C-alpha cells in the first residue's frame, strides 16, 4: 500500500510578507512619533512652568521675609556693601533657601564674591529648579568658559561630563559651575523705545533719545521704569515700587542654552565668552532689545549677537531670536514669563517687542494698549 505524502502547514513568513509587516510598523511609528514628541514637549514645558512658579514664589517669599525683592545682580568689586550686606551676587543665589537649594545655600557665602574661592563648592551644586528640561544637555550642563575673578583652588573631577562645554577651567577662568535657563528682566534697550515711542512714558522716550545713548546700550538702570530685580547699586525693589501692578510686571523669563550660543531655528553658533551660564553669575542678566529676523541667524554675514543698527525699526523679533541676553527658549512657540504676583504666563513669539518692554518695567506707566496679558 502506497503512503500518501502529507502536504503539511507553512510555519514561516515569506520575504514579501515580512517586508509588508516592516512597512506597516514603519508607517505606524511615523504616525505615532510626532504625537509622542508633542506629548514629551508638553510635559517638559509644564515642568518649566512649574520651575518658573517655584522661582517666582521664592522671590515673593524673600520679599515677605525682607520687605524687598532680591537684587537682580549686584557688583561691588568683591567687597560687601555696607547697606545691602552683599558682595557680587545675583537673585538666584539670594533665593536658594526658598527653592529647595538648601545644600547650595549652606555652602554659599553672600559676603564673598560669587566667583571667589569661598564659593567654589556652592557653584558646583546643581539646582534643577534653575533648568528647563527642554534645553539640550539637560540636566548636566556646565559652564567652564572664562569669567570674572581669579580663583586658586577648584576641583573639576567632581563635575559630570555629559554636556560639558569645551574648554577647561584655569586659575584665570575660574571653576566650572552648573547652569541656569532663567534670567531677570531688568532693562529695555533704547532702540525699542525709539522704534515705538507711542507705547512708552515721556520720561523713557526722552531718555532713549538722549545723545549719549548709542541705540544699543539699553535704558540704563537708574530710571523708575527699570525692572523689579534691579541691577547695579540701585538698591532693592519694594512691593510699593511696582506702580504698574504686580500682575503686569515680569520678574524673569527664559534665556535658555547658555553658555552655548543659539540663534533662530535653534542653530548652535558656538560658545558665549564669558559664558554667563552659571546660576550664580550676576553678569548673565538681560534686557528687552529685539532682534532683526533678517540678520540674526546668519552668522556668515552678521557676527553672532550683533543687530542691524542701520534699521532699528526692523528689530521686531521679540523672543527665540538668539540667547545673547534676550528671551529665548526651546519651546518653539514662545517663552515662559514669571510675574511679580507669582503667576507664570507663556507668551507667544508673536508678542510685540514693545509690549515686552512694557512688561519688563515696574513703574513705566504704560497703557497696555495691546490688551491683557494672555
């Protein structure tokens, strides 16, 4: 009797079937990836908003305890000021104990210059509240570029290596330190006022038009219309000094990515020198100045950080133009701004630069003709 050969069942894919399955998976990944990236950015932006909220509350708690806001930055050649009791210091160092930076606060000597040997340990502490998670190299971004003040003793080996900016610390450049993405708003460039004088007080317009100004220096720090977190030796702001209203006056915003220098479209241009990225550095504060979108971002023809001074009216880019002392974030549609009432608002990149100029001043008597802050 002849045995019949069984046909059997197939147990594998053919090559064509395998290619079809791979193509389907690739299409599904392509469809899902934008949604995943959008969800991740939404979570990172929410975390950044929470950081700003905590820092704003830290400033308000400082004001409640001291009856004045912290100084934006103060420089007194390393010697403590008789009235303030501080040497060279910035607002972030002053609110450490209010923002879960207790280890850094315990190590920080407010009677010594921020970059003195006595504060080497303090600036080596990472305070994550000072960092936006959307920024590249988060959270291990360290500034090791040149800075003011000689140091004689520091240890580089104790710092993380991921995301460290090229360049080593020496006795001439100082110790490396962890960075921040949040900087005080404390002045307005006079080119902003010159371009839109109808939106600013007569005193600011008169000051901006003074012959001594070069249309790029900024309204210096002696007008009542400067920011809440003051610069220089102008004392500290009291709550009663904010005559424009705390809900209409910003304390700080993002200028993310330092000491790396970024332009429009998140182009990496190089490294700022000095980097001004350390959270303890008082030299990294900023102003509302606007940028010309036709020149910024093309470093081949315009050096990074320079504006088109021949066409001041074209300086309309209010944020995310470059991070050289301007509002800049890695949230593509705008920046977080923290206000003197403790609120945080995400302002669009389409916000007019003159409106940011109004928001940055505490006593400018601006009319807010653009309506309420979103």
